């Protein structure tokens, strides 16, 4: 596998990890025209577990660095969870620390017209 193929596979895997249902997304990706044959080697249950872990780590980083997000979650768990799911699907994970995750969430929230302090 050359670098270009690896980059393409990694991009596809990242998309799968952020999908609303990674298992369904994997099935669709495997049957799509021109599908990367390596996708068929991915275990759907393992992919789902990995996706949950990625979301959990992002959530933990955000809660550890953003008082506003943590207060929003305490005040309106359902509303925050809905917003966090959208953020997780729309913003590729790139933060390596809680403060960057909080900054990315704040920027995304601002673009959505959502203020964590609002009810």
C-alpha cells in the first residue's frame, strides 16, 4: 500500500468512526462502487466499539476543559447530548488535549448560533 492509498483508507476509516451508525456505514462503504477492499477486513462490532471510545474521549476532554459545556450538560443533558452528537459528526477529531477540544466545540457552537450558557 502506497501513501496515497493509506491516506485514502485512513480518511474512509475516520468517516466511519464519526458515522451515526458505524456498522451500517461500513456495510454501505464495502458495497459502494470502487470500495477499498481493505474495508471488508474491518470487524463491524470492533468498529462500533472504537467509535464509542472516540466519542467518549472527546466528551471527556470537553467536560474537563469547558465549564460552560459541563454546566450545559448538567442543566440540559438532552439538549447538550444532541448538540454534542452533531458536533462529533460534523467536526473531525483533531484535538490532542482538552483545551483544544473545548476551543473547537466553542467555535462550532458559535457557527451554529448555539451558546453553551443558553437554555
